[in-house]
């Protein structure tokens, strides 16, 4: 498998789908949203974008499986699996807040080999492939070198359903706010992760995520020299759906704080 060539083809497919989303953003009617659950919104833009991605990605690896947010397709692959979020940051998109994007990851035998995240409003394409480096618009990216929390800017996400862990999360958030330059909540985990990969954020933490939220972003962080863990400091973040992504230098300090509450 030529991962570099395949990654470039994925980038082209993602760009085409991004053009569709940009066009729809200019004329989007918020009255057309649907609710999948409490505060969990979807629109025809999400569904159509996912269909476009699937139709084109199928051509690259015909027997690959798919895990997709909008479930326009669900198929188990023997070796390869695409994990897709066609519009990460749907709530931002619906409200006209310009931070959202597309996330596509390819896993081979359960291991990530390609990650692509496209932030549409700034036109920033983040990507990496197995055996390669991490890039943003053809420029190599690396995680930050900030050595501690007191010199760092953090990112997180707020729970919008299943609020049972909210009390301890708020305690953790309070501690992180007091010990760092601040905590930002953009509203799109895939974007938070690639911003960590390129050093804009020094770390990102969030729980109750879905695979399509972080499959590509976590891989890009690791390829950019960062580290990704679950809240226990293990590597079961994919199944536990809790993410701590750091530049490596903040890992011990952040895990110490997180373990007090989770």
C-alpha cells in the first residue's frame, strides 16, 4: 500500500466535499435541522457531505469498511476501515460560527495509517500518513515545546448530553483555568486536536467523544510528535472515548490533575 499516494487522493476527495459545504453555508436555512438526540443536531449538509465522501472513498479501497457519524453507510471491512465525520462542528455550522471541518481517518487492522482534517473557513488541510510526517497545507507541523501548564494554552469540549460527569469535569476545568494561560472551547474536537498538533494549543482534553470525532486528529497529533492517552494514562482512548492529547511535556502534570476527578 502506497500510503502517501492514498493520502493525497483522500485530500482531493475531502477538498471537493469541502467546496460543497462552503457553498451550502452561504445559503443554509437553520429551520432545516433535525435532532438525533438531546442537543445533537444534524442537517442535510452533514448527510450529503457524508454520502459524497463515501462514494469517492469506496473507489479507493472497494472492500473497506465504514464507521460514519450520520450512518449513511455501515460496513465492516476485513482489513481497512474508514472513520468519517463529514462535518465536525455541526452546531457551529448551523449558527454561522466559522469553525468546523471534515475528518477522515483510515485504519488498517485496527491501526491508523491515514488522517486528514480540513478546517474549511481558514482553508487549512491537516494530514499525515503511516511512515510520513504531519503537515498543514504542505508545511510540516510539530507540537509545541511549552514545558508546563503555567505557560500553556489548553483546549477542551463541554458535554452537551449525558451530564452525569459534569460536576467533576467542572472542578477539573476550574483547576486547568487557574494553572494555565486559559482554556478554549472551539466546539469541534477534530479541530482542537490538529491545533494541538501544530502547536496552537499545548494540550486538549475531553470525554464522551465518538470515534469519528478523534480518529484522524489523534493520529495527526502523534505524527506531529505529541502523545495521546485516556484519562487513566493508558492507550484505551479509542474504546473509553476520553482523550488527553499533549505535546508530551505536559502529560504528567495534566494526568495528575485529571486523575483527581476521573
